[in-house]
């Protein structure tokens, strides 16, 4: 501990902030908070020193005797558990001699939070929107400063904030909000630049945002506390644009051919997002008008349609998007019903067919910081694949179709209660066992269950390498209905639907097409990169559940790597949208990485047809690509 002395020369005193070791000399009677601001130490303050929040607690490591006495109000806010442990509130405590102050983790601005979503990632909390509580001097005849200028002065005095502007609609309501609330208000400031909301009273601890992943088939929204990074509620729905086409291309065609096609598609997604917003807010018991920002990720088609930008140019060579970089647009311009004046942050896109969803996956998994060669497979209707490390990154997109999300599969369904999510088949008896979401009677099979079903049917010899059924097996579970072979996973008396749940020959074919496209994309990227193996595979996708790594390997959805080198990370695009919501640094990183990734256009690649045809086999037509396959399959 540093030595301290009462009153340094000339009415000045020295202060040292730990653990950073930053220090400075100030006139005696300066508050710890003001000194911290001067030397660039970030101490949490959300009430601006109004003795309301108690967030600015610091520990005095030396010079306790040199501080102003603890007042009753301060004592009230100091946690009882901390009494007698040298805690003080930085905003009101003045120092009159040398002091050493330790700023604990929970009082530091920009706190690190650890996201544990398949991969573990440490993110510094720095959302774009922050709230500040103000108690203003009332105007009178000798002080007739304008309301906005009065707010600006208070922001500067209490928080050291300067140079902010104000949203026009917020400005319009400001005079009434100030007077109706006895000049005690909370303002929301976006990106240190603009006041985007003003509320009466102290609401500085209620800052929320919504992170949204707009998938071609599934849309997911994560209502997030912008002070802690905690997800308060999750809501998802089928993309309501599905009525106008199942894949991106058919929706773009609809937008191009129908006179008001783009309007219709845009309306669908905006209405859908407002519903997600409402339902998530209901779950968390907050009003949607308390949501201060939305982040959006999605493939380039979903991105353009959401922003009501004509998507036709991304569908035609040379497949150029309207913009690559991220964009901030007023929520009200898009029709989203959140707080007055708030913004929607749309993440950057890489290329015509590799969009903001892939950038989100990248900032969630950070392959561009690794030495090892990583392959990231983001399974979706429009699947995306990235290969690389900190030296070089490549990406492509593969039109996998919606089979692995449960669509186009006879008994496929989204990951919801009653969905079969895990399946095992005994290779001796061909009997099945399964788990369902919520342990409910089965009513269908979700993505992870579909991959399991195909892997297990192949492992048990029910389907062959080329995907065809083996009809010579002695089991009632393998049968033909209307001439189409199928395997019964659950008998009617076990299900909630009252009929058998099966995987048909056509279902297997759909999975082959999906996994063939993804696998072909991966192998083409490996060829382009000049590598014949990768160090790690990360499998992502909005299944709602993590897929089984061994099953993914058995069907050849991922290239051969040791099992412990496969990470199944769930919806990494959604995690990336959440990260962008709580960290401006990661937004910047997203813009940088989006321009660094080299994009390979799979559809016009000369090897695609050949690779695709070979990748349709289980696990692959070329044995040399899965040299240890017998060992792999025995490991279950
Ligand atoms: Fe709120 Fe000190 S009590 S900043």
C-alpha cells in the first residue's frame, strides 16, 4: 500500500487509483469522482452524484483519515455488508490529503462480462445507449436559459458529457416532461452524440435493448439488460415472409416481380419484430417503449428487405449489396415501436450473399484472433461457411434449404415443446429411443433430432451410403407407405399427435441436399485456402438446441477432425447480435472484419457441382476424406 500524508503542499493532495495505478494531484476538497474523471478512471455513476444509485462505491486503501466524513445519506446507500470495510461513495467523498483508492470490478465502467454460449467470450460492457439522471435548477426570471441548454449544462457538470445533440421528437416533448416531473428527469444518450429519450424521474437503471437474428426461416429476439448484458427474455417465430417464398431467392424474386412486393415483405418482418418485441417485453414485465436500441443481423437478402432496400442487385451478377458497412437508422423510420428517437443498428455485411448474420457469427467466435485454422459452419436455409485464422479468412454461402431447421421434413418442426431433439437407434434390434424438449410426448422432430435420426439410421445400416433405404431388415419400424420407404421413430401410441412419427426416403434426400451443399462449400474453401485438414470446426445454427457433434461427423456435415475439436455453439449469429448490442468496440471490430474476409462465390465455382455430388454421400463419396470413419462410428 502507498504511504499517505495529510495535506500536501499548497492545498493540493495526491490520489492514486488502483488497480490501474493512475494518479494525479488535485486541490484539497475535490471529490474522488471528479479526480477519477480527470485522470481517466471510469467509475460507474448512473445518478450523477444524486445519492440515488449507490453504484460508485470504492474501497479506500490508504488515507481514510483524509476524507470528508460519511453522511447519513451516504451511509444509507453503502451496503450493510460493506460497512466497516473502507467503502465510500466516490461521487460525494472529498479528499483533503493523500489517498489510495481501489475501484472494485462492480464499480468500474466498461465491466467485462463473460458470455457462455457454446464458446466462452469475454466482452467489455459498453452499450451505445446510456441513461443519465438529472436534477435541474428550475428557471426563473434571472435564469431564463433554454431547457435543452439547461440539460446540457447539467450533463457537463454531473457527468462531464459535452457536445450532444437531441432528437427532434424528444426535443418537442422535453419542456413538458421537465415541468411535469419537477425538473428531475433521466435522459438516454446514444453513442455519446444524441439525446434519444427523456423520461420523468429516476429511470437510469432501466436500460434495455433487443438483439435480433432475422433468419430466412426463423427469427429470434433477445431482450437484454444494457447495464448487465443479461438476457431477460427470448422470443422467436417463423419468419412471417415465408408465405411469399421459402428461400431468399424466391423472396427477392417476389420483391422484383410484384409492384408492391418489397413493401409486403418489409411489412411482414416489421410486424413480426414488433410482435417479438411485445412478447419478450411481456415476459420481462417491461414496456417496449423502455427499449432503447435494437441490433439486427441477417443474411444480405433479409438485411435489404428489413431496411426496405431493393434487393434485386444482390441477386444479379456482380451481386453488389447497397452497402457493406453497418448502418444506424431511426427505429420509427422503420416502424419499430421502441423508445422515442431510438436507433436500430444493422450490422455490416461481407458480400452479396454473406451477410450480417455471418459477421455476427465471426464476432462471437473470433477466428480472426486464432493461430489455428478454424472452420465455422453456420447451418441455416442460407448456410454460411468461414475458414481461416488470424492470417487469412475466406467465406462462402451455400443454399442448404430449410431441412435442417425442420422444414421440408414430413414430421419436422421447430425446436419447441414436444420436439424430438435426440435419437438413438440400436443397430442390433433397430429399436429407437429419444428425448423430447420439455419431456413432453413427441409431436415432431427438430433440427438436432433430424441430424441424429439420419446419423443413427446410417450407423444402424437402415440407410446406405448413398442415402437409400435398406428394406431387407427384420423390423416393423422399416416399412413402405404408398411405395415410399420410411423408418418409424415413435409409434402413434407414444405421440401427442396420434400418428407415427417417421423419417421418410424423401426426408433423407432433403438432408443429403442440405449437408451436401454445406460440405461442398467447406471442401471448396479448404482447397482455395490450400489446406487438407482444419484444426477446429465450429458448428452453429438457430436450431434452438445444440446439435450432436458425433452425428454431424457421421453424416459428413463437417470434415473429419477429432471429436474434441468440434464445438457445437448454438445460435452464434444471435450471440453476435447480443454482443453488438452491449459493446461498441465489437461493432467496430465487426466493420473491420467484414471487409477482411475474402468471399468465394460458390454458385459459379467450377468445382461446386463435382464437390456437391460427392458430398451427398454419407459421410462422403471419397473415402480418403474420412480415413478414420470406422473408428468414429464405433465411438458411439
Ligand atoms: Fe450515484 Fe454516487 S450514488 S453516483
